[in-house]
C-alpha cells in the first residue's frame, strides 16, 4: 500500500474526514468513509456497494483511508495502560527455542530452528543426529524488516542442491531458487509466478517439478484471479524460460496441480485439484529421458478425495473417502486399474483417518477421535501392528520419514504442551525425545477438558476448554471463544504461546469444533457448506450460549475470534447475535460473500460457499454475508478487525468495506477499529516481531473492553 503512514491524515480528495464518538471513557475520532453510487443486480435483487472504491487497495485515496484508520486504531491501543506490560510478558514467553521436524535426504538431516525472537526460523543441515549443525539458509539476512520468509524447500537426494522458495511481505507469491548445499552458494536459478506449489526432485538430481501461473497483468499481481496453473520441469542451471512444460489443460483454467516424484524415481504423480473441493483427480506420468512422458488419467471421475501415499512398483496406495467418509486405504495396480480390481488395504474405522505415510515398509496413520489424535501403525497388508502412546490429549504436529527409513520423527502438541519432537526406532520400538522446548511457564498450572453441547438442531458438538487449575467459575470469567468451521479443516489441540498469557490473565480459552470442519469426517464437513453453512454459525452461537448457561462466563465477558474463514464466522455471528458477545476479533475475514470469488484465489472456495452469480446460491449467501447484514442503529460488540496490506488470499477490501459499514452503523459506545498491518499478508511468514505486536494489541483490546485486570 505504499508509505501511507508518512502521508497526510486528511487526503485532499475528500475520501476521509472525522467524527467524534466516545468509548469506555476514551474519545475516538473515527474516519468517515465516503459512499459511491454502485448498485449490482443479482437475479433481480438490487444490492448497493457504497464502498466499492476501497477494493482498489493501491489507489492514493485508499491509502489515505488506511492511514486514517490506522492512526485512530493505534491512538486507541497505545492509550491502554497495560499494553506495555502485555508486550513485555509476550516477548518473554516467545523467547524460547522452537524446532521443526528433522527431514532426512540421503545422509543429511535438515530442520528449521528459531532461537526465540528471530523474525524467521533458520534452516540447518547436519550429517548425523549427533554432529554439529550448520546454517544452510537464514532468511533473517534477506531483509531488514524480517518480512522475507522461507516458504518451501526440498533437497536433492544426493545432498548436492537445495530448492527453496521465498515470499515477500506475506504474499502467497513465491520465487524459487537453488543453493549448493556444501558451499552455501546460490546458483543463478530464479523462478517466478509460483503459488500453491512446492518442488519435487527427479532422482538423477538434475532438476525438479513444480507448478506455476502465467505472469499477471502489470500492477494486478495482488488482486488478479489465479488461473491456468501448469506443471513444469526445471533443470538446474538453466533459465526459467527453458523449463519443460509437463502438463497443462487450458480447457480447465481453474484446475491446479501438485507434482510428486515417487521414491523409486519412475513416476510423477499429479494431484489435480479444483479449488478447495475435497474431490480431486490423480494422473501420473512415467519419467522419460526428457523429463516428461504421456500423462495417464488414473483417477478421473472426480467422485471423491484421493491422496497418494506411496507405491510398490505398479501398485499405488491412496487414502480415499470414496464410500468411506472417515477415510480408508486402497491399493490400485496401474497395470490393471479397473475399479473392480482395487484392493482395500485398511478399511474405514470408527475414527477419522486424518493422515498417513509409509515409513519402514509400514503405514503410519494418524486417526482423529473426538477431535484429538492417535498414532497407529499397520503392516503393509493392512493388519494392525501397534499404537504409539501420546503424552496427553492433543495433536500430532507432523510426521517425517520415508518408505525405507528405520526411524521416524513426529511432533506432539496440546494447549499447554509446547510442540515436542519425538524419534521412533522401528527396529527397537524405542521412543525418545529428540527436542523439547523450554518455555517460561509451568504447564502443570493449567488443565484442559473436553465438553459436548447441543447445537440449534440438536447436533452434538465438541469443545475444548483450557484454564488455570482450581478455577471456580461464577459466570464472570473472561472467555476467548475461537472457531473456524470450514474446508474440511480440523481444529485439534495445539500450542499457541500467545494463549498462555490469556490463561495467565485468568481467562478461559475455548475451541469449538464446528461443522464444516473435518473432525468427524466428510459428512461433518458437508453439514457445514453451501445451503447448510448456517449450521456452522448456529454451532458457534450455541457454544457461546453453553458457556454462559454453564456459568463459565457472561455476554459482557465473552470474546469471539477467528481468522480467514473464521473471520467470516465471527463477522456473521456478531451480525446475527450482536447481543451475545462483549467483543469480536475477526481477522483477515471473508466479509463480502457476493464478490469474494472475483479476487485472486477466491473462486476456489466456491465448493464450500457457492457463488452469487448462481441464482441457487445467491439467497443463502446474501442471507448471511457479514457486510450485507449490518443494520444501522444496532449496538454491536467492541470490534477490532485485523487485516494486512499484502494479503493476496483474502484481499483486504473485505475488511476495509466491513469496517467502514460497521463504523457507520454502530449505535452503541463500543469501539469499532481496524488494524491494517503493513508488509504482511494472510498470516504465513509473518515475522516474530509483528506477531508479538499483533497479539499485544489483541489482548490489550480485550483487556480493556472486557474490563479485565492485569
């Protein structure tokens, strides 16, 4: 958005002027946003869009509006007396060593580590688990403000090259580079216009497969729709212009591709996706001398989700939800691919098969039981081997290992259990702690319990509650209720260092497992999409009502929060039940459900949301769209909206327009503020310093508006 913090508060075109309101005894001067006469016709319904001009987030007029809003917001936040104390404690908590899972390629181990307050984690390499590690790539040296992030990386099998991706300012766009692992020097390789793609090396170590988009129009990289992705092969040491086109399908511009080279090096498996629809296609190609060959459409019915696990020669193993909404494992012989010849290896269980890998010739599975996870091992024939005991109710934070490895690493995490890395030895069955962080708090001071409540239609919904041990609840405990509810994504227990401060402040952290997610499999997901999306909002509202009814909290002490699709959740629930909440924190939310599909990758979400240009979808989208359901004269809860100027996934116009409309319609004294982060995006790659600042402002805002002591 440019250097808008150095521009004048009142831009001369008249887009912004100020009105004076008061909130909690603090005088607030809100920018008032100009209206334009824009009306769209949706199947005979006239819908005004008076803040359409805010969609042009590079216009000087919009920059002036952003500066005015940020000036008001930070003036308010900086006057909260406890803000400095919160920032100091968060900085202390954040200052601990954090590790990623080790990943082995050839004889080398790779992992990422953050010393504590480094803006970006550093990539290390070492020759054995006991040898001295050395820095392979430090993103902190690439920018002064820490906003260049390492997004993806993969080493060649012989340990000679590292392919890695970088993003700048939080954007989803990546540039790929190649580094010599031994010398640490970069080659000349520079690949651009890459999103939603990693790289997969050919086994001769001469190059890798990846997916890219066409170069966008000048000045439209942050808003133009992302379509026409294609798969390419890049040979090390050559310019991108000489990359080999492996596969594209111009007849289907919305299809995307993830390319994976099998461990035996004989095939490239193409995972063909269409937006966020769980159904997909699977193609494959035998790797020829020119790094390409005839692409075979192995699974092309688009009838279910298929996730490639591994192969034994011509037998490809998949995790699928075909005729198994909670997931099962099948084997498909590509020489005889007829469906009647498929072999069911691991049948569907009562729990959800969340993820699976093949390591040491076995299937390592992660099952989800009532939204928390379990590791189970199966032999290659599908017979059960053993379960690996986990420390407590929690989640598996990734598994690393390959088919022929004798060891695997996995992470474990829970609400008060910092992510810990374990090593499992398949031959001895021994389990050891590889890395355990030391954080400046005592996990034994807190407890988590799982409760179940009934939603509006009687559906049983789980929720996790975490709080100080020995707490006595009398209906007045500050409570932070978080949710997501979409895209088959499961919210399982996980460690967030910022939430520890909330618990120290005496709050309850509540995580509701809403429909639309994947906690109970595909049917649970389908109960929260399209015309059934209202179920998600009903589940969240019912969670709030449960917390109040059971005397955990009250409306005045209850804050709701969510990000992205969770931002939509918060925006909708605060418009449908503004009386129920004391505060709302919608972050990078999808707020304009009539136009979301017109920007960047927004079109891809239609499998969950539907589209307003479809007359069968318009009514339910218009019926809950946060932007279109604000009403003048309503007392809305205290609201702090978070967005970022480089968010090219959920473009900031969603939050801009919602903030402008909410400030106009707010009848009560509760503040309505928008915090617009500069040089940041949807959340990925955000520097530690910016994360601490953001979390400081969130807790300070809630402390003031929920009338907490700290």
